C-alpha cells in the first residue's frame, strides 16, 4: 500500500521542516507493507530529506524531474542531485500538463531519465481528451506513451487523478475510480502482460474519504494533496491504510 503526500508549493522551508518533524515524531515505528513518501518543493527537498535520513520508514520524492541526465537547462535541477536525496519523482501531474503544456512525450522523456537513475516515477494520468467512442482515450494515450522498457522493469506507479477533483475538495465517485483503474490495468496488461503496476487514486483525498478509495479492488494507495499538509490528517490516512492492508 502506498501513501504519497504531495506538498506542492504550499509551504516554505521552515514550514516544510516543521511538518516533516511532526510527521517523524508522531508516526508509528513501523507500518507493515506500507510505503510512505513525501514530496516537498525543490527548495525544501534537502532539509526534509535530512530529517528522515535515519528514519527509513518515510521516503522522499521530487515533484518533477529533469528532461536530461545532464545538461545546462536554466531553472532545471540536475537528475544526479535529485537522485541523491529522493527515491521517487512525480511526473505528468495534471497541473503541469494543463498549465505548462507538458506533453506525453515530455513525460516519457522525464520518466526515462528518472528510471535510468534508479528513481521510481509516479506517472499521473487523467481522462484528458474525451472521445464519444472511448471516454478513456486520454488515459490510454498517456499510458501507451510510457516507454515499454520502463513498464517492463515494474518500478513505477500510476496515479489516476480526475482533473475535476484536483484541488477542488470534490473527490471522485469511487465507482468511477474503480472503472478507470480497471481500464489502466487492462492497458498495462496489454502492453506488458507479466507486469503488475500499482495504481493509486489522487484527487481531494482526505482522512474522511480515504477508506472509500483504499478499500477498492485494484487500488494500491492514494496520492494526497491538501490533507498531507498537516501531520494529524496525513498520519490519519496512513493509519487507515495500514489497517486495511493488515486486514487483507
């Protein structure tokens, strides 16, 4: 089970360190079969990583990745720097696709760089373009753009995030999430039949509704936004996920 906390750009360095410290102080000593990952902004990344350096229960991820392993792209962060402090990286988030015009090709290039450096890509997908014939055409296109050699490694996560549930406080209907998850798994199975890729749900997840998603067949975790910005709400989601995982 995966519980990911995406802090976006909501916190400054001091607040990020305080939140990391609160999570470290209040988390249980262990959560069997759980992977907990925090995604601070780039400026706070190193300080947050150092807080958890001797606390392997919590992993760290970057909110985006570079286009090249090495280069001289102004404003970018070298992949080698990210891989020093992170285990994961979020790619293709709906906000970056819509506001920064990131294409499937760009996401695929970033995923290749991340995977080659040992980072685990968390590739976000949504319905995107809609077709009357296939309402999930956007999801299919976004997954099929991922290089098959990355999927074959089995070291990636897919996060389904309905655009109308991102940052709105209105989560998606669990029935629709389950249907989308089945589509995602079918597409992956057609591409690489022998690989099982974990699928997460993201979109206005909080402590009150997390169980309705974590209990769904085919859902392996959640990508949490606003509810990850306080230690109590985030750890409440972690506890509920841990209970569900142990009951399986």
